[in-house]
């Protein structure tokens, strides 16, 4: 048998053996797959009264999925701030009436250039501008407290008592979850709900948009 063929067979066999050893006996410390967040979820049927729903929202400890019926109840009773995580061109085209636009992609661009987690850990004041639709947000650290502010409308979203419903383009869109966990992990916001149906379901149900 040709020596080159023999060498190729040996290499393949060795590769297979090492792959089997790695698979069965070595536990990887790192995953090449993007981290999957184990999201809990609630529905409108879980809470029969607005008082019960308000109490639940106040007790939320991590980002939680909600369905359309619950998002509608929260919206109609003005219980939370709605945040659109899409880019501002999509936001301009149509969005839930009264929602604010915090494009996660713009935050991601900043994080590609700066290690914001490291900067927060240094406990020194800093700030960055994030362009939303027709206005800018400022994120940063002041007096050791992470903050996010809408300069145009003078909204300070740093109040830890606030609750948020974050949405994007519905099924297949991860921007709402990405932004939710960014605010949860970096800003210590806990009262965050993710409306997984997003703008497509909102339109389908003929809810108010602008």
C-alpha cells in the first residue's frame, strides 16, 4: 500500500481516537455555542387582577418572557415602560405607541471597542452616547451607579423601581433578549419582561402603533 495512503489512514484513526477521548472523558470549560438563557415565562391567565399583576412585576428578579395578552394588560394599564430594541430605522418605520428606542446593535458596537464590564468594575465615572430614533441615550457610571438616560426627553431610566417590557421583531429576533440581559447583568435591572411576539404580533392584533 502506498505510504501516503497509510499515513493518511493513521492520521484519521488517531483523530478519531482523540475525538472519542475528548467526547467521553474531557469536560469542556468553554462552549463554542452562544450561551442560552433559561428564561421563565408567565401569561395573562396567571394573574386575575391588576393588583396581583403589579405585585408580580415588583417581585421579578430576572428577565421573563410574556405573551401578547399579558403585554396588552401591562400596556393598557400603564404598568411598565416599553422599549424597542431594534435599530432606529426599523423603529421609525413603526413601533408600539409610546415605546422608547434603545437599539441593542449600537450598544454592541460600543462593547466591541470598549470593555464596558471592565470599566464598570473600575468604579470610575464614564459615559457613552447611543443613538436612538430622533434622540440619544447616554449610558455609563456615575457615583458607582450604572445609569441610562434619554437626553431628548429627559427620561432617567436608572430608577431600579421601574419595570420594562422589551420587544423587537418577534420570532427569530434575539435583540430584545440581548438587551434585556445586558440591562440585567450590567445595570442590575431586575424587573424586565420580554414580549416575544414583538411588533409583528402587536400589528396583527391591531394594537396602537406609531
